């Protein structure tokens, strides 16, 4: 049997990021054959990927790509903020965004089936995802994406890797492109719910109306006054969450709305998409004390 040296173990670990002991076991099983040992680890890493699949992925990144005038915004999730900064994870996210722009997949399943190779994994994006799960040691998932076909102008803004905005606008002039970019930055900061008041989802409006009605009822005023109070509260809410009615974050006078700013630059915004990492995902909160207590109790029971 071939002697397994520390340098061989270190070399295999560098290639796979697998734990030292796993590398040594794989080399022993492969009788020192580095290529075979790597194959053995690939299988084991794949098994780890299966075990990780149930873990919550509420961290991650937003990535944006453009191909032939077509844009794509995508959210890729992982378990921890630490992994969201991993080069392989970021490479996977950027590659997935490019594939959305280039291939126009119908959904996440179709995107996952597209050809892609990375870090020795492949031949599909899904196989790369599984391989990286094992290599990095965390679950990761493709949550959602949006593709923006050629036609309208596109302005994008990424706030780090956690917030991504794409604004679709009419016009090809430099002034319009600058204005759309400014509005994309505004959206990242103020997070409007819709383009205009008319576009605000009905369920949000109804929720706000119910809250306003409960508050107004406490005033003890006549019904007709309460009705006006409720309508006033709802109208105020609509202005606060509608992009065109919000006060522009760069307004010199502190009063100019986004709609007025766009009008002054002859820019017509057709729509926007805002992605925030982990938005709406229930994050797992670990109770460390309870976990330790459970481990102690289990030990006593042995």
C-alpha cells in the first residue's frame, strides 16, 4: 500500500476543501491515487449536499448580468453571511445570472438544467450547486430570478450584494440613463412597494385601511369623521410606498418627488424590480443554551 504523506493530504484538501481526515481516508482508499481520491471525495461531498438540503438558506447574494442587451437579476441563498463572501459561491451566483440572461430559462428547474462547469463540478448548474454544497459545507439554493428583455433601457444598482434593483425606462439619452440610475439607488434606499399608487397591491391597501380604522375608532369621533380620517391615512400610506410619489432622496429642496424629478429629465420609468436577500424567509434563531443543555442531557442518558 502506498504511503500517504502530509503533503498529499494537503494537496487534496487544497483541491476539494474537504476536511483533513476525509482527505486522508480518501487517499488511503485510493491507495495514494490523487485523481481517484478526488473522485471518492466528490461522491462523499455529494452525500453531504443531500444532508444539507433541509437547512434554511436565508443569507446569500443578489447578482446582475447583461447579455446582448438583456438583463437578469437573481437571488442565490446560503446559510451564513460568511459563505456569501466565498469566491466560489459568488462565482456560482454570477454565472447563474449570466445563464438567465443568455438562455431565458422558464423557471429555476430549467435554469438548473443548463450546462455549466465550475470548480471541477458539472456538467449542469445543478451539479455545480450540489458539488459546492459539499465543498463549502453549507446548503445553497437558487431562490428567484427576473429577466429583462431588450427593448426598454435598463439601469441597475447593487448595494453591496444584499440589495439589487433594476429599473426599466424609455429613452436612450445619457440624461435618461443617469436619471434611471439615480432612481434605482433611490429604490434601494426607500424600498417602494409599487411604481404608482394605482399599482400598490390591494392586500397591502386593505391591511393599512384596517389598521387606520382601528386607530380612528379609538378617537370616539362621529362615523363620518372617522371615515375621512381613514381615507386620509390610506392616501398618506399610498404616497409613502409609491415610487413616483416618494420624495426623491437626492432632492435639493427636500420636497421634489421622484415623479417630478423624472419629468424634469424627460425620463419615463416603465417599472422596477427590487430584490433583498432573504426577504420573507424565516431565519432560524439558534438557542445556544438549550442546545448545550440538550447535549448534556443526552450524555447523561448514555
